[in-house]
């Protein structure tokens, strides 16, 4: 049952999230799928965070960045998936204006910051492989902390212009958001304000973020590949590639899906495609990333096995 639209200063104070479907059977399947992926995502990323704290072999800059990336993944998926699970379970599709703004803020902040963090992680791999003699001094604990702060600040700076414009939008005729959560494009579609400037701002900010960070990633890996092929032995090349393969996989998934949404006009116009791809980004990607980093990284696998052995040994005492 939908509640009536409440008005405040000529605009709505509550929204109705239409979700992905009204089919009860499909909703059950979606709930089970999202519950499993969310549980796996949180568990997997928390496992990585815990391992980087307890294992002495994972105290390097690479795993410091991975720990922060896992924290971002948990924050990103937690900002939207639990609310949608609640909506399916209870049938309550109503979300307040303030809650909607908060969801947009945290979802977008975590999403944008993730791109800058992926670029920082690429730079870390560049320094480790191309400048090994300077690696320890350049990527010191202080330098890593500064890079993390810069990633968050860059995400905030990118987010503030479109968000400040979004806060001035009026919603006069409709409060039904054709999405499973509060998202920029569905909100713009139901607004009765002139949204052309805001839409252009969102696209410019998204394009700048993607182009700046992707340029950093591509340049870093171009130098990495060039350096690796100069290594004299095949064993050295394999070891170097293995340290980068997991990060390259995550970069491909993250940039590929976001470029599809923001740079493909058809995806923006097709609501169904936009919703499905957004759902995959917020549920499947955070679930896959811990497994990608674990399965393709021998140090993480070893740390995980050692932790299991310690837990088993402790439980038998």
C-alpha cells in the first residue's frame, strides 16, 4: 500500500522505490540472490581486512590499500542493498527525502572514491615493480595514509557539485522512483525542475573521474608491462604478473561496468538495463573482489590457511 505524497515547500518529502519487479516469485528469487551475495561480500571483505591486521606478512603498502578497498566495498554495498532487502521483505517501498539524499551521498562517495583508490593501487604496483629501490621510501606508511586521505577528498570534491545541484531539485508531480534505490538519473527523470545543467554536471564529473583515474591506471600498467618484459627469467615475469593480475581483473570489471552506464546513451535511456547493471555493480562486484584477490594471490591464500589452522588449534584446546 502506498502512502500519499506529502508536500513541503512545493516538493515531496517521501519517495516510493518501485524496485526491479512486482512479480512476487521473482522478488523471492531476487531477495535470496541479494541476501547471499551481500552476506558473501561482507564476509569476504571482512576476512581480507582481518587478515591484513593479524598476519605479519600482509603489512606491506599493497595490502594496506587492499584493506581500505575492502572497507570501501562493504560501505558501498551496505549503502543500498540492505534497504532494498528490507523493501522486498516488508513491502515497504517508501523512503523519506532525507534518507534518499543520505543514500545517494554515501553510495556515490564510496563509488567515486573507489576509482581513485584503484588508481592509487596501480601506482603502488608501478613503484614496486618499476622502482623497487625507491619503493620502501616512496610508499612509506605516512605516504600511504596521505594517498588514502587524498582518495576520499577527491571523491568528495567530485561529488559536491552535482549533489549541491540535486538538493535544489523540485518534485511536484510524481514521487515514484523507477529504481531499487535512490540514484541520480531516476531522480532527475521525475523532477519538475530544469535538470539539463545538473545532467551535464553529472556526466562531466563522471567522465573526469573515469578519464583521470583510468589514465593513471593505463600509464602505470604500460610501464609495468614494459618493465616485466625486460626481466631476464620467465619465473620473474610470472611472479611480477601474478602480483598484478588480481588488481587488473578488478579494474577491468569496475571500469567496464561504469563506462557502460555513463558513456553508453542507450544504457542511460533503457531503465531496465540501467537497474540491472547498477544491481550487478552494487552486489556482484563486491562479492567477486575478495575471491579474485584471494584466489590469485598466494600470500593472501597462505595467510588465510594459517589463520584457519590457528583457529582450529585454539578450538581444540
